[in-house]
């Protein structure tokens, strides 16, 4: 079995109003070293397979088809083997 940790964020060229709001809040709390904030999604998936290449292929397909909008979002993922 594999666990996939998927990170989805807006592309750099897309404005992130939620990120701007979080940055403003952090600055108001005195965290003046914060340069930028991008807000995104974090998903954890468990896949029932023993084939790493197949797991990577499926996660990539899931991201492209449902989990991320490739027009406005980027994604990365980490895959690790876990005990059943």
C-alpha cells in the first residue's frame, strides 16, 4: 500500500486573495518578516497497490482529472509505502 500526500496551490500568475488576507492578518499580529502567503489544499490518499509506478501514475491522473484544476493550479505529491 502507498500513501500519497498531495499539495495543490494556485499558479504564481493567479491572484490569491485568501493568501493576501492571511498575510495581512500575520502582519497585523507582528510577523513582519512574512513576504508572501499562498493558500492551497492538502490531501492524503491511501492506495491499495504494491506497484510504485502504478501508484504514481494513478495519483497524477487523479490530480489532473479531479483534485487540481490544471488551468489555474499546480500540484506536487509525495508517495511513501505504508503497511497494510
